C-alpha cells in the first residue's frame, strides 16, 4: 500500500508524462513500432473493468502482436495489485518459464 507522499509523487510523474503525450512523436507511434517485433511472445493481462486503459486497447494490441496471448480478467480493473490481475500475470510468467 502506497503512502500519501508516494501517491503524490506517482501522480506528478504520471501527469508529467500525460501532458507531454508520453514523449512519443505522434499518437500511433507505439502501435507502429510494435509491428517491428511481431515474433516476440507476449502475455497481455487486461482488467475487464479498466476505465483507464479500456479492454479494446488490449484487443487492438493483441492484433498487432500475432504471437501474443490476450487474457481478459473478469473481476479486475486497472490496478496491478488486484488479485485477479496478480494471478493472471503469475500464471503468464509460469507458462512462459515452461515454454521458453
């Protein structure tokens, strides 16, 4: 659990990046660059109720990266500390450790 000062620092950093458009040269920069690495395996864990990064974004990402596995976590939102997302990410790490 984050302390109040840590939360404030985190919020300031996030705001700095958002105001500067994540320091990308244009809006579709990241998606365009991902097409250069389609062979890299990727595990995408997405909270069903994430209003910050909507599930449609994860779906679009999975289409750009054909070697990805998309997992929509039904009982999760945006926070990495939500039990459903934690379980999904650990499962992904374990599966990748066995495969690769």
